[in-house]
């Protein structure tokens, strides 16, 4: 019988006071009974509008129908046809602005909890017997994937399914890209990421870590000396941006990229970790996206006495996911909306003592469609702080573009591609944040899948 409830089955979550001082996962996931109940809310629309909102084109009504029947293995098989990282996507994708935003049930209530169901199915699958070794017939063609983040993993997964011999090169000592250095353990446990990567390795993926392409080997050398017929660049956007205000070079000022890398990849979240990082005191985070939420909530869990998020627009313009904002507020993070820093104040030892801000008000809309914040006269104030974390965005790393012949880039550093991910250099493709600048995990995955299809077409035509 269909579930006609206008509301989603609530996602179980740990209490704010308990979770705000540790790095255990916040949301605990549906039970089988809850998943079946929620799946029963799906109307099985003939035209599948939700699938049209999914960048990797998961057949959502079909997998939800299998969940409703209790056939979780069949549900996973449907998802895995097009998604290489379902356990990841079920946790960090902004479903509310993609698949769920198109759900018909959302017109007169809440949409079906597609992301929660995907997470349940993936976790159920991962708790079962280990993944068998690959039996896909190989075509004998070699391709390289540079970067092991979501774009690279999605591209590699599709190329493996096509029979290619795929080698992935990762600059760091651990694969996963932003999934391991950027997203905190309490949102995305690293064991889940590594399990997804091991699954690809069992399908035939060759993984080389500590390989900085552009230094150890160039893209040109991969193709001309190492014998790879095509290369995909999915190196992300790891170059932090700053505001260029006085005081940004003081001790105690971090980029969010550095702070989160220390927390996640360098395991500062582990008790008694030797990784240097700010613990305790008063922390101010500048920015309003998901990265700002992650940095603020990490700082709280590392023992900060008070964490304040400073954002220059109003609460309605916050770009972070509503769920992450809600969790941050529940945990006691303070939000100072319509506020903008103009200087970081130093103490006598050239360390952070506070952050000088001005109040803002919203004026006319800017190019993004949001109302432009303008300074309110005589509105200066200072927030006392012991550390400041700048979470105002990142740009693509310039290493690849500076070491690859014939690779056209955009003024902000993104690699120029056509709609299929092909670059100006024949045989070289790119996607994800390395092209667009910082975006979402699922958009990067969609770009990786698109490029994999284009690489396959390129190599088929190459030898005709």
C-alpha cells in the first residue's frame, strides 16, 4: 500500500550535545523498515522527473521501487549501473536542489527522501559479502586518470566497465581527493570512501599514490613515453582564496583547505594526534558554503569555546545545504549574517586577537542573481578571536596547466573543455572542479562520466 504521508520518514541522528564534541557520524541512517516505509511514498512517475535532476542519471524510481519491495540487492544493482560512489552520494549530494527538487511529492508536501534511500541501499550492500574480483573483458587499451577525487573516480569506474586498463595517479598518500581531505568524518566516514575505492581496484583499477603529475611525470610524458592513449584530468580545485585584507598573514589564520586537510587527511580529529592545529579558544569562520559549515563544526569538535560564522549576506542567501546549516545551529555555532571582515586584528605577538567587521545590507542583484551586499555606514564592530578560518572558495591548482603543452585555460585557472570534456590538447580530457572551480561532488561525478564516454568515442575513432 502506498504511503501517502506528506512528510519524509525522519532521518535518525545523534543528539547535538553528544555529537558536537566527537567526530562520529551525525546521521545514523534508516533501518530497513524505515527505508521500505519511505520508499512507499514514491508515486513511480512515468516521466521520471527526479532522474532528470540527477547529474549521473540514476534510475531513481526503479531503485526506489525495489526498496519498497524489500529487494535491496536489486536496488543496489540499479544504482550501480550509473553511479560509482552511491554510499558517498547518499551522504553529501545536495539532493534538495537536484533530484528531490523535481519530485512530484514535493508539490504538496516533502519530496521522497531519495538521498537517504540511496545511502541506505549502499550501506546495506557494503555490509554484505565482499565484492568479487572483476570479470569484465579487457580491450587492451590503456588510459590514465589524474586525480582520485569524485570526478576521477566516476571517470575511472565507467572506463573500467567499458574494458579499459585504467591507471589512476594521486598526488597525496591516500586516494579520495576532497572526499578524504575536505569532508569531515562526521559527514562522510573515510572507511566508506576507501571501501568504494577498493571496489574499483577489484574491478581492475591500478592506483598510484604520491604521484604529482606535473612534477614526477607530465601529462605529455604519460602519453608520449608511458603509452597511455588518453588522459583524464580531475585534479579538483585545491588552491585557496583569501580576501586580501590586512592581517591575513597573522599566526592563527588558516585557509579552510589547510584546516580541513589537517583535520581529515592528517587525522587531527584523532585524540592525541601530533598534527599541529588550533584547539580550543574562540574561532571565527568567514564564508557561508558547505566548506564553512564543515570548518566551523570541526573547530567546535576540536574543543573551541565558541565558533562564529561570519557571512556577508542574509540567512536566505546561504549557499550551504539546509541540513548542514540546521546541524550547525543545533550544535551551537553562532551565525553573524550581513557582516563582512575588513581586517584581522593582531595581538602583541603577531597572532590573531580579533576580526574587525562591518555590517552589510542587501542592494541590487548581482550577476549570480543574489542581491549584492553593500556596507552600512558607521557599522564597525570587532569579534574577539584566537583563530580565523577563511572559507571563501578555491581555484584550480596551476601545476597541470603550466606543465602541459597546448592546454588552454580560463582566466581563473580552470581548464577549457567542450561539452564532452575534451580539452584543446588531443587525447586529453578534464572535468569537475579542475574545469569549473569549486562545485559539488555529484556535479564532478557527472563530468567524469561524460568524459569517460567521450574518451571511449575518441579511442574508437582513433584507430579506424
